[in-house]
C-alpha cells in the first residue's frame, strides 16, 4: 500500500502545475516560448521509437552555433515521452534567453527497460550532438546536462560517470564520440538511491520508482542500487555541478541535494548548493534568482573551460 501511495504522490507532485482548469476538465496550458528555431522529433537512435526522439531549441538571437544544455524531464523514470513538458517555460526558457541551445530528449521508461537503459539513452544523446553538431548549429566545445527530479538523477549521473564503460551502451552508435559533459544542473534529483528515506520524509519502504527502474527489490541488492547512484562515480575529473533543492520537498528529500554536494566537494569537484527555503518538489523553485544563477554558473563553467 505504501508503494502504491508513494507512486501516486510522486506522479501528482511531478505533474502539478502543468495543468490549468478549463471548461470540460483539466487542460495543458499553452506555453509561449521564445526561440529562433525548433527541430522537433529528432531521433537520436535511428530506430523510429518515440522514446528516442528529442527536440532541439535554438535561442532567439541567431548565431552560427550555440553552446548546448540537455535538459531531462522528471517522471520518476515512468515516462518515455514527456519532452513536451520538460520545464519549457522555466528552466528551458531561461537557458534559451541565456544564449544556450536546449535539447529536450525522451528516454526509455522503467516499463520499457530496466537500468542502465535510461543513462544509455542520455549518453547516446550526447554522442549524437557531437556527431551532428553542424546540422543543428551546436557548439560542442560546451555541452552540459540539466534535469528535474528523475531527470536530475540522469543529468548528475551523466556528469559523474564520464568514461564508465558499463554505463555507455551503444544506442544510436556514434561510439567514436565521447559522452562526457562539461557541467551539470541538478534540480531536486534523487542521488543516493540507498538512502532515499532521509530521516522519515518519504517513509520506510517507499521504494516503488527505484525498484521499477532496477527490476528487483532494493533490499538485498545494495551493490546494484549503488551502481545507479551518481555519487558512486564522483571523482576529481567530474565537471562543475550546481544543485537546487527545496527544503520542503516531500518527494525527493532535500538531504539528497546535500549529499550530492558533500560527495562532489570531497572528491575535489567544483560544486554549488542552493537550498530553497520552503521550496517543494518543483514548487517555488523556479525564480528569477535561481534561474539566473543557473545560467551564470554555466557561463562561469564555459569561461573556466576556455582557459588554458
């Protein structure tokens, strides 16, 4: 019962705010975005599967090429087609306004395939971008990941697991191109999947999303669970990471953001933590201050990388 209840709460919290009440029921609000060009339903795996489609947005100011941020939607890993609601009016628009091309990929859900399929897909997106940069006006000298909730998990894992052959996969080919990234923005992501309870915020036994992702129980399979946690791979070669987490998040407790920060700093990685007072799971998180700092952090990471 606890597992079923948590699943419903997680999905409701992840989707709340995306809908507005209108005559005839709840409707998706129209999001007015500012961009110069959109490449829709680009398939990064050459397999025509919806879960391997992505959209590419270019900033309003037209240039020959743009640095890239891959932003991953949250869904508790349950959705394989949510790129159309990947924080478009908040995180994505702030990145576009900041001069970044934004890629919003779908990925396989936990019902399509168990881990590491999901991170295999994200790494395939990175390789595809490098292999096809000219076609889409992308500057591959800087590629970052970003994500909310389970998307934050995948964004962080992509950042910390560069060079990990066990997580690479061969989706879409392009294996001559690296899947490492240059920075990461984690928004409310689950980080240590062995310690998701965080002092009773979620409740003992509320492990349904993780177990669906794994395909087996968390209890008794601790080593396998550790293999999907971003902090497992933290080392000094990891790129800079900025973390945003709400203190009132009752879906992914705020200790997850703290643990990512502490582990990255212990490993010698540049990291920045923003605990948003009263922030929930996507609620009261996206402000002028937080979105602005995200863009500034990426700008600083780009500048640091460009220095000899």
